[in-house]
């Protein structure tokens, strides 16, 4: 699996559609301050599922949509797509090319897509975890992250290496299993409460049923006489 291309429309400073190819080896994006280099990294992190506007250097998620500039009106949406070469089947999908995309409208509506077909964020997160990529892993190392890794405590550094080794998917599966167990416990508690309430109601209802049966029997006898 290799990262082939990023396609950007209306994301932050990129009002016009932009496509950047990533060939084999190292690809460097250079330019003066303020030209939008960091916005490329933000766009990649955003597609991978980042939900924190702060980590995307904004106050709310709509800040990632092009707001407008001199002579240019703001846009109503933004969209970013990451294109991967999947000929080695790193992604567990039967496609030679995998496209992951995310779209956000100024109204707040959002769309996720896998190979241009609508899907859930969870679907994207699951396939990313299977190949060790994700917004929480170390496939993206931002400014200051290297210094943080070098100066961190041994136990923190161990956690960093574990994340880089791709165990995020197992942690996520563990958390999901724990959440399911907790929901099951809550359901069992509710069932026990319901069972206890039914048991409390059963005795008086049984007595009422016997009274009703006696009444019906006496009524039938009255009809006979």
C-alpha cells in the first residue's frame, strides 16, 4: 500500500480544486510562510477522521471551509480525498485503488465515502486500523511532535512506540468490547428490575384471577337457577 494522491476542494486556503501526486521515495512540499503547507497535513488528518477543530487550528469545524478572500467568495462546502495504491491488498478490500474522502457543508452536514460510495466514519476507521494508519497514530507527525518524542518519559515513549507499531486497532477493539459488556450489564440490570416488578405484581394478580374465576362460576350457577 502506498499513498498516491490527495485531492482537495475548498479546504481552508485551497479555494480551487487541487491535486498533489506522491510518487515513490520522498515528496516535499515547500513554500513561504502562509502559503498553505500545513493545510495539506491538516487535510490528511481531517480525512482520517479528526474531530477536534483545535487540532486543525480552528475554533469550529466549519473553519476548514474556504471563507473567502479578496475577489473570491467563500464556499459552501469542502471536500478532501486520499487515494491509495492497494495492489498489495494492505487494505482488506478487493480494489487496486482505495479512495477515502470526507465532505463538510457549511450547514454542518457531512459525508464520508469509501471508493466514492457513502459510508460511516466507523467504516473508514476500521479499515485504517487494519493497516496501522489513523489520526491518533504516528503516520502523521506534526510540528513539535519529534521533540515531544525525544524528551518524553520512558513509559510515555513506550506508548508512542506501541502506537507506531500499529496496536491502535487492538485498543479500539478492546474499548468497543468493554463498551458492549457495559451495555450488556446495564440491560441485565434493567431486566432484573423488570423481573422483580413482575414478580411483585404476580401475587395480587393471581388473587384477582381466582376471584374472577369464582365470580364466573357463581354467575353461571345463577343462570342455571
